[in-house]
């Protein structure tokens, strides 16, 4: 029987943990490693540290890898290829004491990127009442919202609500009592870095000045636009606010001489009503700019722009005319871009091809491919955008072409934040250390699939550990034993400093270490000039 016993033993050993004999004799370990990977700890918008996370069935270990010059810690296989690598353990946290979040707060609402109707009955009532009595509509809505008297909030509300009657909007903004609201309305476009005539076209397409308005209404709106455009671009133009106002007035006067007036109905730009040359326009403007602060090249470009396409303002909804056509956003403008990384395609759609309609794209620190969307061959058009400067910026979308005024639903602009690559795939954890100090960390991974793994495994284990607490036998022994075991583990991996009691008011002093590999691998190589 000896050979038979040996044969059965060999079979059991070959089956490993699946062997019924071994399973009965050897208990499964209560703590298993479920997931581990390199991460970057995001300290702030410009700083990251190298870290390594180990997720076990009941604890999360946060460690700092000891890196050699040639190491690529961001490679998930780094620790597997070289298992002799060393780590400095920073934290050992029980999962039931951990809080996880994979969301980041967004200042831009989805409404600024969509053509949806007002989302609530209150907003629908506001839009309806605004067409009849703007002041009463605003007062009623702000009273319900509890923000009465907030002119800046009113300006942003009017800017974001695409369904407003444009004639009522133009009349309201031109009132003397609406100066602060008008200032916010224009500022929300984000005209920094956008040529003045292009910005003027975008502004005029957002309002309509009705014939019932005072004769000075248009001048009030134009002067306010010019002032705010100047404030946004004061650092890159050589002239002052007064000359900026003169420049805008000259553009509008040129349009009137060439085309009669600012158009408010769709249609092609006709023949010139007066034969005015580039030289005539430049000579007339130099009476206000004898020092040539506005370059000749710019004046010439503006002249050809106005000559080629007249200025237009939004249609008056009460005037009838052709039915408006919606612009559908199939894939919206992203709220965040990674520095020097091209976005996914952003897709706009109209019901059918139209060679008389286009969308022009502008924005400071943004590169568009292409920068003009045409719909002559297809009802869909797409573009990609690349951010070349960190921080907030704005994408301004401007309708153009003879049929531009027939289309609605296109956002006036979209806010975008350009970030470093390490802000792409992030998640956050929060916990309280043994001494009582609160910790909140944001981690970043290079691959969205790896982020998905962490966003799946970690919350699931946190829930599992929280559920285990419900079946722990009553009494003080089990929790005390568990706390002692964790303290021993922390002291072993981290050292005695982990058990020090830190007074609550004491601020957490961050170490001065910085990632040694971020700028050597992946998208971080695009940011060498940023430091």
C-alpha cells in the first residue's frame, strides 16, 4: 500500500490549495493580497510623489518605493520583475476605517455643454416670464432661490440659459440698472486672447436690440463689451480702454457703411453699399490712433472680415421668419484637458447638411483641429482640442455663414481646465491615523483601466469589511485584540513613530520629496518645461 499512499499524496500536493486533504489540514490565510500597483500621490496641482499601494483583504498599505536611477516605478510590472525592490511604508489603514471617492468636484455644469431644455418647472416659468417682464422674472426666481441681489449670479444665469428671448435680454442688459449684470455676462464668455472682431461677433449673436429699445441701447452694449474685452486682454494689447472702445465703434461703423446695419435675419452678405477700401478704413481710424498702437495688419484683417461677412445679432423671436434649427452635441466639450494631449473628438450634429452654416472655434491657449466646422457634406462635424497652457480657459463657439441665425442650442462658450497628466485618472482616500490626525490623499495612475480596478476593488473590500463588523461577537476582547494586532503591524512596518499621539490642532507637515520618475515616462515627458 506504500506506493498507493505516495501516489495519492503526490496528487494532493499537485492540486495545491484545491486538494480536499490539504484544505482540511491547512486553513486559508485570513489576509490576502488582492491588488497592488504604483501610483502618484497628488500633493497639489504641480507636485506629485512616488507611491505604491498594496490592497489586502482587510487593510491598505501606502508605501514609498526606494527608486534607483534606471527604475520605472510607473510600470505596473516593476515590483514583479524585480521582487527585491524595497519600500518605506507610510501608512497601514484598516479598510473599515477608510473612505473612498473616485469623483472630483466640477465647477462647470453639464448644462453649459448641452442643449437641454430648462431642467425644472421654476426655470421653465422663468424663461416664459422673462420674455414678458425680465425684471419681475429675475426677482421672482432669485427670491425662490434665496439669492436676491446677487448681480453676478444673475449675469451667469442669463448667460447659461440659452432659451431666453434674445430681444428681452438685449433690452434688459442695456438698462442703466443692469451694469453689473452686463459686466458679468460679457466676462463669462472668456474673451481673453480672442481677436476683437471675432469676440464682437460672438457677443452680438447672443443678444438682440429691439426697435422699441432707446437709441442709445446698442451703444451701451457695445461700450460695455469693448471695456470688458479690453480688461480681458489688457496684458497683450498696446492701447488703452478708450481706444478699445473707439476700435469697436469703428468696426460697427464700417459694417454699417458696407452693409447698411447689423443683420438680425438669416441671409447672405450682399454687395457693398459704399465703396470703402482698406486704406479708407485705416486712414479714418488713424485719426483716433495717430501713434499706430493698433497694428496695420490687424486693421486690414478686421476690414476683410467685415467686408466678407456682415455683423449679425440674434433673431427677434416675435418677428416670425424661418423655423429655428437645433444643433445637437453628440459628444460634449470636455471640462478638463491634459496638457499637450489632444482630446477625444467633440461632435456636433445638425438635422441635414448645410453649406451655408459653420461653427468657428476660439480660445486662449487652445489649439483646434480644425478650427472651423463645416457641414456642407455631412450633418456631423467634429474637432479635437489641445491645451497648451495650464489653468482655466474658455472655448468660444461662434455661428457663422448666411444661415447662422437659423440655428440655436449652441452654447456661447464652454469652460475648460487644462491640467497636468497626473490629474487624469485619480481617486481619493481619507482616514484617521492612530493619533487622531485626519489624512486625505489623492492618488493618480497612468492607465484608466488600472484606475477602474482600484475604483472597483477598493470600495468592494471596504463594504465587505464594514459588513464583517456586524458579525463580530459581543464583548471587548475581539476589538481589543484586533487593535493590538494592527498596532503591532504598524510598528513593525512603519516604526514607533506610528504610535505617537498627535494633538488634533497640529498641522500635517508634508515631506519635501518629489516624484523621480514622472517626467521621465509617459505623458509627464510633455511637461519638462513646466518644472
